C-alpha cells in the first residue's frame, strides 16, 4: 500500500510541477503551479516509467532514523529499516510511538498531525535544551532526486529547541549540507510521493481509533476519498476549470492586444518600405558633398590666381620709390637752405655780441659822464644859490644901513622894544603853563601805556591758555572718535586708516609681493598683565607704538608704497627693518631684576617674538623698571645705588626717572593705545570734554571782557597822545615866537659900521661866487657837450643793434620755417619710407600668404580626392551648393524624424514583426492548449462516469 501510494503521489506531483504563467485561484498548499495536461499516450508513458522506477530503484524508502532528547528518550537508534515491510514491537514506553511521531516531524510535519501535542517544544526532553531527529532516505535509481548532488541517500536533520524553534539541514551522502530551506524538503517529499498527513501513508493511533469506532458512512467515504487522493484530484479538477476560464479570458484580452500589435507592425513595415526614397536623398547628399569638396578646391585655386595677380601688380608699382626719391631731394635742398640761414644767423649773432659789448662800454661811459654832469650841475646850482643868497643878504644889509643912517625909526624902536619884552614875558608864562601840561600828559601816557601793556600781556596769556584748551579739546575729540571706532575694530586706535592698511598688507602678502609679511603696529601686538600700568608702558614705548617691522629693505619699499595710499608723507608710521627671528633673545645677565618692581618686558605679553626683539633692540625694555609711586621711583633710581642693569624707570603717571634727572610730563598723560575697556575710556573722555568745554567758555568770556578793556584803553591813550601832540605844537609855536622877538631885539642892537663892513665883505663874496658860477657854467657846458656826443654814438650803436635784431628775427623766422619744412619733410620721408617698407612687407606677406594658400589648396585638393578621386566639373558656387546641402539635410532630418533612423527603423520593424509573430504564435498555442484541455477533461469525465 505504501508503494502504491508513493507511485500515485509521484505521478500527481510531476503533473503539478509543470506550471507556466497562468493566473490561479487559491488552492491547497502543495498543489501550487500551472497544470499541464498530458494526452493519453504521455499518461501511459509516465505510468510505465513510474512502475519501472519503482521496480528497479530504491527511492523515497526510509533507510534509518535516529532520535536524541526526543520526548522522554535520551537516545533512540539509529534504527535501520529493511527494503520491505518492517514491524516495530516493544513494551509500553519503549519508544514505538516516539519513532512514528519523530518520523512525521522529521519529514516536515506539524505537531498537530501527530496527535501527541500542539507545539514542537513539547517534544524536547525534560530539562534539555534541544532535540535532534535524523532521517535518511534512499535516493538510488533512474528517478532519483538530484542524484548528482545528493548521491545515493538524502539525510534530513531537524533540531527542535526548547522554545519551539525548528531548524532543518538537508545533507548529501557525504554529510555536506546542501540546503536548509523548507521548500527543498517539500520538493523532495513531492518527488518521492511522501505525504505525512495522509492516513494511508502514516496512520497513528488516534486516527485508527477514530476510523474503527466511526459508524458514519460519510466519514468513512471522506477517509476513503482522502486516502485514495480522489479528494485532492477533485480539487485539482476545480482548479483546472478555474484556470482554464481565466486563461480563456486572458487569450481574449491578448487577441485585442494582437490587433494593436498588427497595426503597429503594419506601420513599421510601411516606414521600412519608405526608406528607399531616403536612401536616394542620402545618395544625392553624398554627390553634393563631392561637388562641394571640388567647388572649394576651385575657389581656393581662384583665390591663389587672384593673389598672384595682386603680387605682380604690386611688384610693378614703383610710385613709392619715386615719391621717396623726390622727397629725399627736397630734404637735401631744405637742409642746405637751413644751413645757409644758420650761418647768417651766426654772423649776425657775432656782430650783435660785438655791438653789445661796445654798447655796454658806452653805457658805462654815459653813466660816468652823466654822473660828472650831475655833480657839475650840483656845483653850479650850489654856487648860483649861494650867489642869490648873498645878493638877498646884501639887499637886506643895505636896507638896514639905510634905515639906521637916516634915524627915522629910533623913537619907535624903544616903544617896539618895550612891547617885545612884554610879549616875551607873556610867552614865557604861557610856555611854563604848556610845559606843565605836557609833563602831566606825558605821565598820563606812561601810565596808560603801562596799563595797556599789562592788559595785552593778560590777553596774550589768556589767548595761549584758550589755545591750549582748544588743542586739548580737539585732541580729546579725536581720541573719542578713535575710541568709538575701536569698538568694532581695535586697530582704529592707531589711526583711522590702520584697518585698511592692514587689509592691504594681507592682500599684498597673498599676492606674493612681500618676502615675509610685515608685523605691526607694535601697540596692537602688546597686551598688559596689569592694566593700571598702561600709562607707564605707553610713555616708555610711545615713539614705537605705531611702528611696523620688516624683514628686509625690499619689503620696506613695498610697505612704504602701501602707507602712502593712506597716510600723508609727514604722518606715516615708522618702519623698522631687522631680520625676523622667531625666538626671543637670551637676556640672561642683561635684564634688570628687582624684588619689588617689574621691568617693562615683564609687564607685557607679546605673542610675536619679532616684536619682543624689536622692543629690546630699539627701546631696551629689559632694563627699564615700572615704579608706580613718584617718590619711591626717585628713591630707587636716585638713592645711594640704583638697581643693576637699570637705565631708567617710569612712574604710574608717565614720569621718566634717570639716576641724575627727573622728567615730568607738562600735561596729564592718558593711556591712548593700551587701555583695556574702551567704554570706560569713552566715559572718561566725555567727562574731560565737558570740563574742557566749560573751561573754554569761561576763558572766552573773560577774554572778551579783557579785549573790550584793551580797546577802551587804546582809545583813551590815543586821545591823550593827540592832546600831548597839540600841546607840543603850542610849546613849539611859543618858543618860536620868543626866539623871533629876541632876534629882532638883537638886530636892532647891532652897529651901523659893522653892517657896512659886513656889506663890503658880502660884496667881495658875491664877486668870488660870480666867478665860481661862471666857471661852473662853462664846465657844465663841456660835460653836456661830451655827454651829447657819447649819447649820439650810443644811439647809433643802438640803432644798428636794433637793425641787426630785426634782421636776426627775420632770419630766425626763416630758420623756423626752414626747420619746420625740414621737420615736415623728415616726417614725410619717414612716412614714405614706412609706406615703402609696408609695401614691401605687404608684398612679402602676400607671397607668404600665396605659399600658404597653395599648400592649403593642395591640402583641400587631397581632401577632395579622398572624398571623390575624380575631379568634378562644378558650375555652381559653394554658397549655392551649401544651401542645397542644408536644404537636403533638413529634408533628410525631417524624414528621419518622421521615420527615424534607418537602423532604428529596421530594428523596430524587425522587433514589431518578431513580436507580432511571437504573440500570434503564443495565442495560437494557448488556443490549442485550451481546446486540448477541454477534450482531455471531457474524456476523463466520461471515463469517471463509466467507472
């Protein structure tokens, strides 16, 4: 019974294993696939093969089984079975049912089929973690399952864990694991026709009890149907009918699609047939390309011919040489004329220089003569004046003598003398009064001048103080501006343009203009350990705080050029050139060491060693102490013995202390560059600005009042000075009146005899002066005559010089014109030479171009022969052929866009033809298959009815 069942199941499994692309409804788990209907002859052959395989080979026979930790048994087996019927006997609890249960589970059955439990973990022995089942099936014969892989036996090993998990290993005869998948086990069981859930194959105790004790015919019929696989066959027939209906519907849908495929095939066929006209157009295009190639060759040859004609024409053209020769002759003539003019100018210049020397000599002589004439005129006029004075004096003496001798005014003389005395006494009193007033006015002028001087001194002092406050105010405003700008950029403290300069330095360094990037400003690289020492440190390095350091003089020049863009010449930062060393100097034994006070070097932090070394070299900061208190600084530096290696010290207020000197700042020193908090400094500067503004307004008011007082005093002083001058004029008038009256008295007191003697002496003097006048007049006429002669000569020379100048000017104009003409001719000559050179260069270039064009023509001819070996006679232009080619290409492109590429059209036609043929063949086969299936189904139903 087992072998029959196995043979029957083997046939059914093979029928169900050949399923192809058919949509199926849901069905039993082990009948998946596409149904393949065999005809009667195939069915018989299959049955014959099955019978022969069963008789000849051993396939699907259980060879042995081994159990470990299964149910209540630690180890059972291995049990080796014989080739025929095997009986397992034993007492209760010895493992008979365990072997049957293990056989069902070991061949992939579920726990519920065994009727021994609902879960696999119940089959694991108590207190064990797993259970092993090993089943070996024979696989020998012609119908073996994958005999080349598994060999003569198939070993199926199952391991069940205590948590209910199951793993399967399917091994070949040698023990090598072939698969661990359940699908492979199902395929093996289907191939061997083993059904562990079929009661005919495996009938357990519960199922046998149920079969024996059941009295219902329907239950027994169901058992019969299940055992003989008729129930399964019934399901298969239902499945086949449903599949047939679905396949028929699919065939009908595919027939509709086949119509579309036929239409597509006809379209592709039509496009394929229309490709012949496209080939003709392509052939025409190829012919046009050949013509185009030879047409281009013809045009190149034509260009070469034209170029040869142009070269011959240019070489026969000698107008440039003729023009050049004519211009050269003109240049020679003009240069000769210019040389003649230059010779004449030189001669005139020599004559002019000679006359100029003569004129200078005459000028000197005229000056001497003129001076002598003037001196003589002075002598003459002086003698004449003296004579006139003597004559006047003589007349006066004669009048006085005449008056005295006749005595007509003696009586009146006494009365006049008395009146003169009264007047003199009155004038003297008036003079005393005026002198007293003058002394008082002079004293008042001195007082007012002294008061005015004091006022002006006070005004100057106030003005100086106002300027000082104004300067302080401006400096604080500038400082505030810098501090406001340094909020966003600390470099603004060192100058308004310092950030832009630093940016330019960075760009120049990035461009490779510097050998080594300059470092600076020095103040920006310094930070203080103690902010309260900012004033002292700034006072120490104030001259270097804006300085930059360069490694070499080339970098210095580049940096100077950058600084000139942002700073005026007098206000540029200092540049210090010293080779960069990136280690701080060794100052052991050189620096000052003091137990209480630090040096400047110890007070600052400098990141860059170059800066530190620069400050050591330029300022010696290692030997300068910082002492906050002034008195303490004096005591340390100017006491008995100053610290070792200490040159100077600075106080917290910025005072500079030496061993023998002490310098205090004129104004309060503030930290401008090294201050820490800009906001605090801004607040401090604001308060100082308010104080300065208030102080400035007070000084301006005081200065205004002092200025008004000075103006008032100046007006008073001017009025007093004017009064003093008037008083002095009055004094002078009074003194003159007194003197005049005294002279009159003295004149009256003179004697007549003395007047007569004086008159005779005067007459003699007059005679002497007349002779002198006569001599001076004669000498003056001589000088005038000599001067007139020399002036006449000078005028003649001057006239001749002017004539020479006019001639020279005319010659210079002619020379300028000649030079201009020569210059113009030179330029014309250069232009003509340049034109000749250009003409020759053009001819040479044309020859070179001709050789290139000939080579190019040969290349084009070679290319044309490569395209078309036979020369084409072309009468169209290249443009016309190109237009024809373009038009034809567009037409071909249009045709190709509508038809597609030739290869693509052929490929699409072949694909459409193949697709249509394949689909129509498939549909034809499906129709035949459905018809054949109907015949087989009808035949089997008829046989079933007969049975």
